């Protein structure tokens, strides 16, 4: 007997079917099916044929493929009893609850196991949140538990997953679908630069702006595994879960992290916009939801560990004059921290640098109209610290482990460690007017351990409950801890330690497939970039930062008059536009010129937009190719205007209209022909503003 269930959110339909009492499988995922669709027919039509060399019936590609039901590929659950003997479960569905959430419960009585799958719909973002839980009557050892397993489309030729490195986060990798496994297994114990847990599966020929695309994000900060497998029969599955064997002790309750999935028929952007909206509107818990995002100043690249009050107050004066609204004091204020060899875990204000505490600096910063933020790296400890000398047993991993940035990791599973950190951080927050934490995590774990991540989440939750007005930025040597698990507890990510505007342009562009402007920190770096050695003009540096949550990180004492003026101007532009940009969708443009990385940010109302067209390199052809816009109403007219006409170079001698005047064109024209921009040097950005008329 076949039962069917459908999930609809107005853009996509997911149809699940159970055959007899076997686990449900997804028999359709894609564009919305008519309400009249015969789901039994959908399920029956989904069955593939059987021929020589195959079993007499094809094993289900269920929400948890089971070895005991002859599934020929990777299974969704691997576990053993407390003594290490393998268990091969075989589940039967016992209950289905369909409301706002669709929940399937199934049971294996022989092994005393209960398996549950949930699917939660959000019609605003079109992201479906799904999760698997496992309960055992007696303790079992879990090796692998997949979140609900989804089929991948047959009409895709490739998949796009995400890797990266320090100063080079969010690199998109296209891998062809072929027989067998494509696996990502992150054993670093943190989300990692290397392994952002995201996947896009575009149909053949899909672009940023057109075609079908399926999106996945796994919201966990402790390292994940992703399996994309094509079976001999051609079926494809995608599995996500916490990195295997990271729940080391036998237990009776397990759950995966939430898996976020979406289908869109308008290209990679369709998935990207869904993820942006879902994260901003449903996941992040904003301390002050309606407050404008403040312009940051972060002092790291200005002073590093050399904290001197007169210098910092001078820098604060200059940052405020540029338009900064939040001053973040980075590493170097605590213990005896003159370089990165000591003092992590000694969260006590350094009396040599701040004899009167942080109050004089905070008062000064506040007198300039800025709020104050402070850097911590709570999970870390230096061997050269008072806390280490008192509590070497608080460290995670072996005594002789390889260090990372000369530091070790505190064992966050220990309640006494969390209590200690809560007390120390709480004392600093409670004793000073601090409204922001930059929470760093500069090394991988000595070994992956889910309890570590849970401990960190618990500490974050406790601190947020005690200090609800304090916002937190997730940083891990830049973008080493970015995922929706950490972002349900933090409000900003430090996307990269690269303040090189060219590198940032690319990183931001690719990260926008998962991250909205509201959470993505982006700072104007020094004239000569500290991590790439490149010298980049202030216009490019300023506009790239203005694409996201803007800030400054250079020493403002280096700025000449022109640079100061450009920065003030762009910062004011950002302040004038940040409120609608906060809610905007970031749409990546399909640039005909590979030298140009461009995006359009479209207001929620559709009434205005801004295009950022960054020319990262010299173009092959001499004149700019028209840039096709997207997301507009074809029938509407838009007045478009080149915002930064002052940046037109004298070598641009032609009559390109936008140089001289605004244009009013239809959405159809703008999306089909595109806008023709003036010639420019490389490493420059054009800003085009549009208003619906
Ligand atoms: C790494 C971060 O990514 C930097 O922004 C800075 O905060 C340093 N750590 C401080 O040690």
C-alpha cells in the first residue's frame, strides 16, 4: 500500500511516498505541481525499470537509505551497540503528522530504535528546513546519521560545492556528476575556510539568472560530511550530517543539525536569494531588529597588538569623522598580550596598556557618537597564560599536540570551562559599556568533537541571555566559522581576513549565494593591503566595502585628502541606502565580460536597485560589454543613473550616455540588452542606481 504526502511553499513541491510501511522517499522535488496532481501516480511513475544485473526491485532511495533493505550505495545511518557490534536497522513507519511541519516517525523494534524526520516550510524564503533524530532504548554508538536524504536531479551535469582557504573563502567548485561518490568530509572541528557546508545543483545550462537550481546548506559549526553519490542505476543522492564519529560516547538521543534546502527556477540567484532571506529573517536573532547596521571601525590592521590610549583615541576621532558608528577594539587588550604567543584565556584588562581600565577609551569613543565593541577568542588558550598554568587539564586533546597560532583549545564540553568563560567575559561586559563582541577562533581543533561545538553554542546562548543587547560577530581567522548554526547566535561574520578589495569582490560575490548583506562584514583596508601586498585605489576599496555591512580597518592616519573625501562620500552614500539594502536581494549578474564581477541589489519593494560592477582585471576587448540586469519588471520603466561619475577617467573620451545623463529604460531593455558603461581602468567599480518610475 502506498501513501503520499506533499509539501508546498508556493514555489516548490516536494512529494514523499511510503511503500507499505517502509521509510518515506522523495519521489518528486521541483516546481510547484498542480493541486490536482495525482500523487499516487507521481509515486508510481517515479519507479525505474529493472533489467539484467539488478535486484528484482530497486531498493528505495529513502530519507535514510538502509543497508538492511539492500540499498547499494551509502547508507543514511551507521551505528553499533555499546560494545561495538554493528547494528543494521530496518525501520517501519509508525506515524505521520502533517501540519506546519511534516513529521515521519519510524521504529525498529528489534533494535529498540526510533527514527524521526521533520520538514518545515517557510513561504517567505522558500527554504525547507529538515532534520533527522534518532532515539535508542539503550545506549548505542553513532558513527553516521544523515539529515533527510534528498535525491539530486537527473538533468544536472554538475554540482557546485564550496571550498576555500585563509584570505580566499567561498571558492565555488564545479564537479561533474559521475558514477560513484563525491564526498566532502570536514574533520577540522569547525566550519572551516576549507569546507563551507553548501551545495548547489544547477540543471544543465543554468546560470546565475536562469534555469533550475537546487540548494543545500547544513547548519553546523563542528564539521560536516556531504555525500553526493550516483548509483549504478543512475539515481543520485545527497546526504549531509555531522562529521562521522564525532559523538564519541554511547547515548540514547541523537539529532542532525538542520539541513536547509530549496529549489528555484530562476537560476543560482533563486537559491541565493532564498538563503539570504531565510538567514536574515528567520535565523539571525537580532539584538535590535530595526536599528540600522552601524558603520564599523576595527583597529586590528592599524595597531595590531600595540595598544596606546593616545593613538587609539586619535584613531577613534578620525574614524568617527569618516562616519564610523561602532569602534571595535581588537586583539591585544588583555593579559600580557604583546604578540600572539601569550595570554589567551587571561581575560583581564592589561593594566600596562589600560591603567584605568577600558573606561577612558570607551568614554572617548562614546563621546564621538560611536558604540564600543571588544575582541575575544573564548575557546582558546596559550601555554603562556595564567589560566593554563592553573588548569592544564582544561585543554582539549593531547599534551604534545601540534599548536595552531601557538595556541591550544579549551575543552568546551567541560561545564567548569564554560562557567569560567561566562564569568570572565560577563565581568568585562558587565563592568563596561560594551555592545559588541568580535568572537574569534583562530585554529582548527586537535580532533573533531561534536561536544565542543555544543559547548560553544551553550556558552553563546548563556551570554546572549545574560546580555541580550550585545551583538556578536563570528570570526575564525576571517571566514573560518560561517554557517547557520553559529549565525543563529551571532549577527555578523568576518567574511575574510583579506581586505584586498579585488579578493573581497570575488569572495563577496560567491558568498552571496548563502549570505545577505546584513550579516556580511566588509571593511575598507589599508592603501597597501596587508595580506596581499596590492595597492588599490580608495574608490575601489570603499565601494567594495559598501556592497555589504560597511566598515574601515585601515589606520586613518594614512589617508590623504582625496582618500578622506572619497571615504566620507561613499560612507554617507551607504548610510543613505543601508536601510533598504538591508532587506534587498543580492542578485549576481551574468557578466559577459569575465573581467567584470557584478551584482544588482534589488529593494524588497522592487522600486529601486543598485548595480555594483567591479572590474577586477583588464578586459580582453577594449570597450565594456553591456551588462544585463535581472530581477526587474519587464513592463516597468526605470530611471538609471551613474552614481560615481566623478570617477570617469580622462582616457574615456566617448559619448556613452550614462556619463552625461540619467536614462529611463524599460525593464525589458535593461534585462535583454543591458546597460553600457563607460570605459575604465581595471580595479575600478561602477555604481548604477535605478528607480522605478
Ligand atoms: C584573526 C582575525 O581574523 C583578525 O581579524 C584579527 O581579529 C586577529 N585574529 C586578531 O588576532
